[in-house]
């Protein structure tokens, strides 16, 4: 068994997920990408609020932007 086989077996719904994606129109896939992006942003901000409960909304936003900058710079 290869690493790829093990990875697929650990995700039993992977084929169903791919099938659903293939049936979506390009507009639906783009809308899903935007929705997932917004969800991740929300989770990230909520995590920062829990980690830094004493910070103001503006300070949390600054930390968020600083962390995004670090991620962006690592990818390019």
C-alpha cells in the first residue's frame, strides 16, 4: 500500500466529495471557495479573540493582519 492509498482510506468520503465538486458549475465552485474563505477568516478571528481576550477589536484586527502577512511572505 502506498502513502496515497493510506491517505485515501483515511478519508472515506473523498470520492463522494470529488463527485460533488465535479457536478458543480464553475459559479457554484467559486461561490463555495468564497464561502469557505469567509468561514476560515471567521474561525481565525474567533481563535485570536479567545487567545487574546484582553485585546480590543482593533488590536485583534492588527494581529490578524500581521499573521496574514507572515503567511503570505512564506508562500512567495
